[in-house]
């Protein structure tokens, strides 16, 4: 069951904005701001660990998560081009995946629906059923698969994208790909060896015993490493922006949170990625423009096929 919120047409968008009233009052200006921009089919925007609570005034670690997410959305709307796709990589909800969290998330994500189609992944603070209650019309268009995970594949000019669902239990820290989803992933990867593959999942591959991440890291990474088309693995969960490389040559991109940090001084914000045939640029767009890592562009060259 893929989690895709399609981009809305101008007509649909303005009608919904009018019906929703002041809650998304800044949505029509965003539509006007992005309407004339061209779309770059090779540019992607990532938000992760947004942790939206039902009450927009909720703070955690002195951070207002709704304000942070909204600031990131405004920055995306101000970006010179429209991205091909926006990916929100899990922990959409605050902590316990309340229907009210998703109702507020639906309002805050609405302006993004003027910009691009949105793929959503689940993290350990999400709940699959509560999520769909906030998107009844979109839920109706989704078809169930035997996987019972929100995993999907989509293509872009320079890469095939594989989005996974690593949620085991709401509000419990560890995650897993799981044998059934891993079997599905390897099958889908093996059907698509013509282009680079980029895999996206909420939980980080866990190489040390610090924050619990993917419990099946070893078997998952072995499956990716053995498939030479896999060039990058993108994840969140640790609330810490890091770009490293696995021994196999696969790039490991740890997205920053838009919400609170676990370690003072680290950046929060969003990430812009632009793909080429043999590489990709990843750029941190920190909420604090004075952060030393803000606007740093990492050029990642793909390992050979
Ligand atoms: Zn999180």
C-alpha cells in the first residue's frame, strides 16, 4: 500500500484551501509563489522526523514542531525550482500516533500539495490506521498488498526509488525491514538493474549499540551491497544529519529532523537532493542559516555497477 499524496491541481487546491479556512491561510500565497516555477525532475526534497502533535502549540525540548515544519515548508516553496517529489521520511506524528496528530499534519502538509507529489514513510512514532483516518479520500484510492507495509517503488530519470516501512510498534524505538519486505525489495531491485537504485527507510542501519535502529541491519545491508545498482541508503530516526559511506561503497545519508534534536548544536531543517547519471548532490537546508553546515553541498559519486 503506497503512501502517495498526489499533487493537487490549482482548482482543487484553492477549493480545499477555501473550505479549510484559516488553518492553512498561508496555502494560497504558497500556490501563487510556486505556480510559475519550473519543475526539476532530478531534484527531490526530504523532510524527516517532523513529530507533529495535534495541538500546534505543543513544544518538546523547547522546540515548536509545527512552527519548525512550517518554516521548512516555506523554505521549500521559496526554492528556485519545484522538486519532482517530496519525501517525508517518518515520525510524522508526535509520539503515540494520535488521530489528532495526523489531522494537524494533514493541514500543515497541505501547502506542499501545491508543489509536488508527496511520498510518506512511517517511523516508530507513527500508526498505520490512525494515519489514514486523516486522509479519507486518499485512503480510498490505496490498494492493499500482501506486504501489509507501506512500501513502494517509483522511477525518476536518473534513479529508481525504493521506499520502505520499518515500523514495528508505535512508540517503541527499534525498527526492522523484516523478511517479507526484504524479499519484496530484492525482487523489485532485481527487476530494475538498468538505473541506480536509492533506498529510503525511516530507521538507521545500526552498526553500534547506541540508538536502536534496524534490528536486521546485517542481512539488509548485505542484500543492498550485493546489488551493484544500489548507490545510496537514506534514513532518519537519529535526529542527526550525517553523510557517510558503507564499506560496500553505498552512501549513507542520515536526514536531519525538522523537529527537535537529541544533541545540542546539531542542525535541524530539510535536505535538497539533485541527481545526475553517476552522482548526486545532497544539501542541508538548516533552519538556522548561521549553522556551519547550512547550505553545505555533499557531492556523492556512485559506486560502479
Ligand atoms: Zn523521530
